[in-house]
């Protein structure tokens, strides 16, 4: 039975959790359906698939840093609501264009780009809202529950997306993603927990406020190593993601429902990671979980390009399960650490700075994947991305984290922007968002 002080009894968190669960399920339906729509209906080339993948994450690179400043100036829940409903409306244009016989790859790319703008604001506001909703003492529990929901969505979403595509067509299946965003907004509307007013804007120039967020993130050696590791992992992972549907459909000969099934089974590693991350951070320590778990799991993604049509598809699934497991445990250890050490006034800028760097590499990875797919072929591109992924933990492996067991948890004093000073040990915590690579 959960303790009375558990977030199971926090009505505001339960609504946030429910909305996030539905939204994540819709998101992972979309992650499967949009590439299937481009590959099977619009006959996209490898270069066009890379462009679509880049558009899905481009806003983090284009507006990620100023978005953090704007989030710190606003209440976060109303901003999340606007982002949810705007993304739902944008996605609705895809089936409408399909029904009218006017759907093009250009529209898919533009919609993916604009949806990514909404995702920037939602994600930065979302990670900044959680500490004020549940309190810093509940960050580990809150992030663990949210991460578990995302991991379940990674299992259910691709299978559901593949099945809906098989039954109703990819364009119609996009409606499930839009419905997820609408449901998320409706749950957020019901939260009654008061949100603190943001600090009044003191006239500090935008560039100065952005610089303060950058100093906070890159002034801490441990946080700097985490950001570099995550950024390089996302770059490598997105190279693989950009070619994944083409690899599964054309090289391995899978049907849309088969693609959904493979991605669903592979995502089971994320669920196992969410369920056991707390165990690993208690047994080996939060700092060690950040470098030791990735070192032993991420290289196993090299099994994916070894797979061939037939029974050896299971080999690729095994590699995807192992790397997904390590990614979630890594996120469990590092995201709550970021939230715990950051003052609330900098929360939006800290999250936006991290997202700018670690998600900003994803459109670059998508473009690189598309270019490599055209030059050296789909399978060779998957080899390249998996090989890069196998070494992306080097920044944390070579950082001060190697000499630590746990990480500081207390925010620095309000007068300093450098969180690197000594502080008490921290509990573990997971990410509210798990990308194709560690995010």
C-alpha cells in the first residue's frame, strides 16, 4: 500500500500524470505513424526521411534558449495548455489534407516543425512545473511515475500506431496523436493546486538572462559532462531513428504492423529501466548509475544492424531492449538531479539550456542520417549511428562522476550561478522525457 505522503494521494499530480500518460501514448503513435506515412504512402527517399526527422526536433535548436527565459516569466500550466491544444490542431490538418487528396511531404515537414515548437514550450514548462507542483522532496517519486508512463507509452504507442495504420491508413492514424494532446490539456485544466507567481521581470536583457542559464549549466563539471553525454547520444540515436522505419520495412521486410510490434517489444526495456532505476541508484549510487549503466548497455545496440530478415530480427530487438533499458536508468539518475539543484527562478532557463544542447543535436542527427542513407545506404547508416552510440558515454566516464557515489541535491545560494559547490547527497530521479537516445 502506498504511504499517505505518496504522490498517489496528490490530486494535482494524479491529473498531471493521467494527462501525460495519454499524451505520451499519442506521441509514440505519431512517432510510428508519421514515418510510415512518409515511407509507404508518399514514397519518401532516405534524404526526405532525414529531413522529416530533423523537422520533428528542429525547434529545440532554433528557439530553445529564449524559450527558457520566456517560461521563467510566465505561469507554466497555462503555457502547457496552449501548447497541447495548438499541437492537436496542427496534426488535424494532416488527415484533412489526405481526405482532400492534397497531402504532400512538404506539409508533413511543416507540421512536424510547428509541432516541435509547441513541444519546446510544453517540455520546458513541464519540467519546470513539477517541482512547484509536488515539492522538491517528491521529485524522485514524481519523475519515476512519469517515466514509467512514458516507457509504457513507448510499448503501447508503436504497436497501436502500426495496427491503426494497417486498419485505417497512416493519415487517419495521426488523429490518435492529436487526441492524446487534447486529453492532456483537459486533464491539466482540472488541476487546482495553486501555482506560484513568476518573479516579475526586472528589465534584464534577454541575452543576459540566457547567459545566466548557460553559466549555471556549464559551470558545474558534473552537469556539463551529463549534457555532453546526452547531446552526443541524441545525435547518434537520431541517425539510427531517421533510418529505422526504412531499415525495418525495406531491409528486414516487415509490414507496418510488424514494425509496430518490433518497436513495442523493444520499448519494453524502458519499462524495466523505470521499474529498476531506483534499485540501481540505491545499490551502486546515483553518480555511478550515470556512467556505469550506459557503459554496459548502450554498446549492445550494435546488435540492431546485425539482424537479417527472419529469426535474426530478434537479435536487433534484443539490442534495442538493452540500450532502451540503459537510457531510462541514465535519465532516472540525471534529470531529477538537475531539477533538485536548480533554484526555481532559473528552472526554465536551466531546462531550456539543457534541451537546447541535447535536443538541438537531434535535427543535426536526422539530417546526417538522411545524407548518409543516400551516400552509403540504410544499413550502413544504422551501423554508423549504433557505433557512435556505443562511445557516447565517454564524457561522463571521464568526468568527476567516476570518483563519486551520489550527487549534490540542494540548490545553490540565490546569489551564485554555479552549482558546483559541495552539498549533501542526492536521491535518484528519472527523466520526464525519454528520447530516441538519452535525453
